[in-house]
């Protein structure tokens, strides 16, 4: 019995993997937008509470200042994630139409597998970098919120 080709299944799996990457990209960008919104709101509240912080002791004012800086850092990092950059999406339809009209289905799928695997690898590096940046932005905001919690607790005492 002749061996059945695994090309179609590999092609299908790689295509699904690229779709999953696009979902990851969207999720990262959505999370970065949420972080930006929270940080922007907190900075606006802190600016609005500027007069109230005047009565605080210097070390508490320092905590508010550090918290503000951390919110600004998280906005900057989240902006880096949302920055428009080109992710590789294969195949190029015009190249397919120009170069592969007279090629067998299996040969086309083999070429697509090669291209899609390359796109997946390139995109994976970008997504991993963005995920690391997002974790740092989230950490900065977490520390900022903890510092503001300390300030709030101190002001209630």
C-alpha cells in the first residue's frame, strides 16, 4: 500500500498556527490598550488630586511621584506593544498567481508550508518580545497601585 502524503495535514496545521498567532497579537494589543486606559485614568486622578497631596508628608509625596512615574512607564511600554509593525502574513497572492498556476497542488502546498513556517517563526519572535514588554508594563502598574494603596492607607490613619 503506497504511503499517503502528509503535506495536506502539515499545511493545515501550519495555517491554523498562523491564525492562532494573529489571535495572540490581537489579545496582546487589547491588553496593552487596557493598561494604557487604566494608567491614563490614574494619572488624571493624580493630577486632579494635586492639591490634596500638598498636605502629605514628603516621603508620602515621593510614593505618589514614584507611582506616577510607573504609570507613565507602563503607558510608554504599552504604546510600544500597540505600535504599528508589519507581521508577516503569507502567502503573497500575486506571487502565487504569477509563479504557481501550472504547479501541482502538492508542490504548491510544500512551498506554502515553507513560507508559512518562516512567517510563524518571525511573528513568534515579535509576539514573545511584546509579551515580555507587556509583563513589564503590568508589573510597573501593579507596583504603582500598591504604592498608591500605601498612600491611601496612610492617609486614612
